């Protein structure tokens, strides 16, 4: 996902699941909503960790993995199941967990007042 091809556009245009990967190149883009319809997908950012979401990322009843991403608009997990958030950065916006099970935060950094 890069430029006009956003993560949300890819999620909307495809039926994704376990084993599918969306690679997000460096740069800024709007957040997205991951639903149970695409549960199991891995969304991975650039190795340089400069893949930045400027508006909220919402996970609604889904699982999978979010890796090497920067959340400036926050991350909201609603009834997420078996979701891993790995090696990501939360800057000025919080991670909020509203229920769910099997949620893991591994190797993340919270900066500039994010919790």
C-alpha cells in the first residue's frame, strides 16, 4: 500500500485472511478499519519504521498482526481476537483495548504522551 493505494482500499477490494500480507511502504497515509472479514491478515510497514498512520486505525472483531507501524492517530481494538501489535510506535495518540482476547503488544514504543 502506497500513495493512492491505501490499506483501506486494499481491504475493501479483497477478501483477505490468514497468510495474506499487506506491505505498507514508507510515508504517511490515513488510518483504516480491519474487520472480522479480513481477520488473520498481516499488515507490515517499512523496515525503516517510517510507515505513519495519521488518523485512527481500528480493529473491529478481527485478529492478525500489525507490525513496524507508527500510529499518530491512535489504535483502537474493539473485541479483537488473537491480534499482535509488534515493533510499532505510538506517538501522541493512545492504544485503546475494548475487550477481546489473545491481544499482544510486543516491542512497541510509546512516545510524546502516548499510552
